[in-house]
C-alpha cells in the first residue's frame, strides 16, 4: 500500500536480514538494481535523497524506522517535524 513501504524493513528482518542489511536493501542496493547508484541510495553531494530522522538506532532496532520517526525532509522541504510539535 502506498505510504506503507517501510513495513518491508520489518519483514526483511523477520526473514533473517540484520537491520543494517534491511536498510541497505531499501536504499543503496535498490539504487544499484535501478542502475542509479550514482544518483540515489546515499546521502552525498549531487545525490537525490529524502532524509528521515528517528529516535533510536535503526541498525540495532529496525522498529524505530516504523514507530519513532521524528523528522522527514522530502524534495528539500521538511514535511514532518514531530520534535517541533512536541510529539
């Protein structure tokens, strides 16, 4: 379902991936498969990237990506700021 794709990260971990492997699958590995490894999948100069800040360490607990999103930037604009809202 649109907007629910982050749930896949939890499924990847349940299937045996580490949280780090699941995050790479959704970012840098996906960019490689699309033939866009020089444009997507990393936070680097010249790359197109949306950014997500979470409370916690997603490499230790993938659940924070699903349940503890605090801030999101998409297309250069902040679209979620739960720290500002006190959430």
